[in-house]
């Protein structure tokens, strides 16, 4: 039985309210998918990949099991190994650093800009200068806002480092006319219901 206090609390996340007005439209799409049983590698996944690639303005998009797996696969595709260092922010969901640690690599945390909550570019540069083991940069586009990608790209190019964008909380955000996830070398998104592109 819920307490009187629990009844007065504002719910952290109300997915019913968020999706109620879309319910009929979503069910019309979901029922044929459920009936087909082609959840993986089926036409719906291919359609989503094409639509997402077009939306972001990139050639390819690849569906993964989760945003966390997308980050892990990005590091694997770039050849990140145990002991390699990746510059990122601690001001993010744990999957940002967790995807790095899963390969035995080391997240190197730098602080954020007070005005944007995104990576402080000067601290990124300083972290690169302190270590020869830095192999990549991982900005996190947060709260629907884009990290300041122009100077990050300049730093990455100067030191020959790839950028993997954690864009799980910012699909549709833009930086100087380009969609996040399409600015660095690889962009990763999430459909987790708490993100701005809910499942």
C-alpha cells in the first residue's frame, strides 16, 4: 500500500503520459512487426537505419542492441585496446566511461564548461599533452545541446585522434548546421526511454 507521501510525489518518469497520444499510431506499426517476428535484421531495422542516416546526414547507420553497445562497438572498430586512454567527461551516464572500461581502456576525465555542461576543450588539450597513451576523444552531447565541436575537431586533427560522439541525449541537436552524431568519426545514439529519443 503506497504511503501518503508516495502519493504526493512527482513521478520521475511517466512514460504513459509521454506516449499516450502516440499509442494508436505506435500499435499500428508494432502489431505487424510482432506478427512477423522479424525483430533483428528484418526490414523494420533496415528502414530505421536508412531513416536515421538520412536524418543525421550520414551515409550509414547501424542498429545495435543498445547505446552502450554502440559505444563499445565504436571503440572496437577503432582498435582501442587495454591501457589506451580516452578523454571524456564524468558528467554523463555511466555507460560513457563503462564502454571504455569494458575493453580495459582507461577513461581520462576532464571537466566541463560551466555554460554548456559539455567538455572543456582547453582541458582536453592539456590531457593530451600529459599522456602519450591518449587514443581518442569522446564528447557527450548533453540535455539536447551540442558540445562545442569546432575546437574539439581542431584539437583531434592536430593530434591525429578520432572522435566518438556520445549523442544518446541529443539526437536532432546541431552544431553549426550539422547534426550531432555526424560530426566526429563515429556517433552513437540510444533509444532508452529516459533519453530524448525514447524507445
